C-alpha cells in the first residue's frame, strides 16, 4: 500500500489541526452551537446532535 499524501516539513501540524477540530466540536457541544467547515468543496454547519446542513451565503437571521 502506497501513501500518496505529501510529507510535511513539520509533521506535528496534521496532529495539531486534527486536535483543534476535535476541540471545536467539544466547545460547540458545550455551548449548544455548531462548527463550520468545508466538506466536498462546500461550507457546512455541523451540529452537536450529528446533523450537517449546508451553510448558505446569505445570513440567516
């Protein structure tokens, strides 16, 4: 099996980014809010209950 991912000069960056995302999910759950990230080229809202909804460009007030 071949690993096609490029090697980073600073390998700790991948681990740090993953841990930051995990921390954001924990904070969202505690504060009953959501996190926003890119999935399949589109921005999405990820709610603590597991729901994932597209983020619309227009503000939703």
